[in-house]
C-alpha cells in the first residue's frame, strides 16, 4: 500500500499538510524541529484528498497548519517531507503530493 501526504497553500504565508493520522505526528515533529511556526492540528474521519478517498486502510487523517518561514516556500516544505519519508514528490496544480510505500519510508 502507498502512503500519500498532501501539502497545500492556505495563504501566501501558511501551508496545510494532510496525511494519514499515523504519519501526522511525525510530520508535526519534523516541522517543529525545523522551526516552522505551528498554527493548528486536527483530525478528520474522511479526507478530501482525491488520492486516498477510496483507500479503506486509512481511517483518520491529520490536518496541520504551519506558517512558512520567511525564506521558505511550499516546495521547500514538500521537499523536506519527501526527503524524510524517502518518497516521490509530485505536483497537483498548486499542491504538492508526496507518495511512498510503507517499505520505502525512512520514518515509519
């Protein structure tokens, strides 16, 4: 099974990260260690992420909001997460998607 993490712009200075709940805390910690200002963390039962809507193994999703650092962009955050999870970085319009298999993840 593949895991999908979606990184989107909330505004010009904020990002939203949507990930399976089991990965949310790891991503949250990674960004806090890198000094990204934390705004909000939530859990939802259903994802609006089209890449995972039909995946019955994923029950809950973490939704995190962070402020971007002055010198960083959404692509910098997506690349940071991609490296940590050893995944593939894809574009979906203005959003970034990090895809990886369970066996491929450095953090799981």
